[in-house]
């Protein structure tokens, strides 16, 4: 790592405040019926963040619905108590997978390297099926946004290799 990257990371906030959205119509519908909806990936995200010393400001389960995802982005942008947001799920290639298309227009700056590196690391794990994986990151109004696949393996990869090592660094630069 370069000296300037080391210095920037040292100057970055140590504890971030995160919002978590799990985008899953099937799980959302279960909760609306009063049934228990398991959210393994959301649980993993929460566990990673807490173990790293970060704070969870909110965690919400929403359907793959454009207006509700947009409402979530607007809520995050308006919150002074938030540094970073994770949208988990809805990143595939099915017609109902609209998380990336819905969040992207709100980003002031995209970080294409996030998705590129995610797919490269995924390729090492799952082979050519990695081409179907979509993930993005970017910044808006001084906050970091991450849209990641909903599988537990993808969550683990994103958090261990990308989000936890770089989120504070991203927020630091987004606020300069």
C-alpha cells in the first residue's frame, strides 16, 4: 500500500454508521403475511459491521420495488446520522432485479473498481458464473453506497475483501 493510502486510511473515521436494506420481494411478502422471513445475508452484514466496531442505524427489509428502493435512498441521503448504506439483493439479471438501476441515478460518483474487483474475486471462487454477478459502489452527499448480491457467499466476499477494508477511506474522501 502506498504511503498516501496509508495516511488517508489513518485519517479516516474509525467507526461508521451504516444503514442496511435487504431487497427481497419473497421475504418481504412473508413478513407482510406475519410469517418469519429468514434473512441470512442481512444477519451476516449486521454481524460483520458490529464485529468491526461500526454502528447499525437501521436495518430494513424491502421488496424489489422501484419506488420503495428510491424512498430508501432518499431516506439515507437525508439522514445526518448515516455514513454508509448497503443494499443487499436485487442485483441479478432477472427482470425483477432493479436495485442497481434504481440506486445508480442517485450516485454523484460511481466507483467502478468495486464491481470489477468483486467479479474478479468471485471468478476465483465460482468460475465463469461470475459474469452474472452485478455489484456497484459510489458516493452521494458524503455517504458511501454499496449494492451487493444477496447470497451469503457474496456478502462475505464483499465485506471481508472490499467494504470493511475501504468504507471509511471512501467516506473520508467523499466528505473532503
